[in-house]
C-alpha cells in the first residue's frame, strides 16, 4: 500500500526514474579513459616525440580531450619518482600506462600491476629484461617496442672514430641514476673500444650541476672525443651539453637527431619519434579492446645517421668524405 502520493504521481515518478537511470549510466560511460604517459625527460625536450605519440593514438580513432585523457608525467631525470608515480596510477586504475624510451619505467610499471595494460619502449631485449615471454607472444599485460639502442652503440662509437680518426681517448657521459640504460651502454662501449684501439674514460652525471662538473673534468683532462649515453636528463639538457661541448671544442656523438639539430656534432640511432608513434598506436589499439598479450613486440626498422657540418667547422673538424657519404642527413 502506498501512502502520501497518488497513483498517478507514482507512475509519473517511476517513469522519470526509468528515464533518468539510462542517462546516468550513459554519463558514467561517457567519462573518457585515462592514459598515464611517463617520459624520462622534460616537456620541452620531448615535444616532438610526444606529438608523434599523439599522432599514433589519433590514428586509432582517439582524440585527446574528447574520447581519451592523457596524463603526461615528465621525470626530468628524477627517476626516484617512479615508485610513487606508478602506485598512484595503479590506485586510480588508469586504462593504459605508456612508458616510451624508459626501461626503468617499464620495469616499475610491471612491478606495480599485473592487470593494467602497459605499452613500453625499451632499448634492451624485452625478453631478457623479463617484460614479456616472447616478442611474438608477449603473454601478459605488457607489449611495446624494442628500438635496439644497445645494438647500435658500437656502431655509433665506430662512426665517431671514423669522423675523428686520431681520437684515442674517449670520454663516455652516463647517468648512473638510470642504471637500466647506463649499464648496457658502458658494457657495449667497453666491449667495442678495444677493437677500435680506443681508451674509455667514464664520466657520471645525475643532475644539471654534475653535467657542468663532468665538462669541467673534460676541460682539465682534454679527452679526444665525447660519447653521450642516451638518457632522459641528457636529452632534456641537450642545449646545455651541446654548448659545453662547443666551448671545449670536443667532438661529441649523441643518440638522437634532436641534439644534432641544436648544434651537436653527430648522432646515430633508431628513429625515436617513430618509436613514440608506434607506442601511441598500440595504446590506441588497447583502448579499443586489444590485449597486450596478443600484440607482438615491434622492433626498429628506421635508423638515422645525422651530421652537423656547421658544428664540425666550429670545432675545427673536417668530416671525411667517406663519413659524409653514409650520412642520412647533413645539417649545413
């Protein structure tokens, strides 16, 4: 028995509720999924790569701010922020975690969740890293892109030596806080150096001030050339590093074209923008329902050797014709 309301009013109220419930459900469904994007560098330093990531997502039908939300987290070399950041993303149950170009982040994400999909970009073999069961069948909640940074390190060192044949004493700048990258870099360079007749000096830098200190050491000890390891901090501070290399007139090799574009002498490595694009595309596919376990790990097919002739002239280097002939791009 119903009291305090007439039969007609009750029917009207029930009808209103029936109409309201689907609207409420649709409103909940309309909340766009959130992607947690983690970059080891800075907003400014990674702008071109982030644009490539966004292009990859767009190609799968997602538009940021409309049907997907991307939270960008830039570590700027502060890798100790990773555990807390991952814990927060997992607590809030983001739809996907994207970790392009940062092995430490991929490992931290894997340690933090076995359910949230993770799309990585790593230089090392992801099977050896324990991220996936195999390249063809990842088998878990991770998949992504392997861009072979370690495999090209020896070639980058050889190209630096070809450009400066008299260089024997090579300084190698690494960030020990990013051990997942620094250790394989040092291993590859130290293995390749004897075959080229080179002597390696290791310089560590984990902060802006330590980058300055490393170049103060270069100014004192005068190595013949500099090999800069790939690292988010170094990429975000590329203008600082390039300026210091020019002041000290030291030939330097880098991993990305972006550093050569702002005055670095040379770079050789995988096309990092292409890797970010692929990570974005996989992120979009997963948002549409694909499972990481079913998406094979992709591998780099694009590599680029870039030379800045203006910088070569500024530091008094005459680039051998044989080296110029194999360059993919020459910046005048």
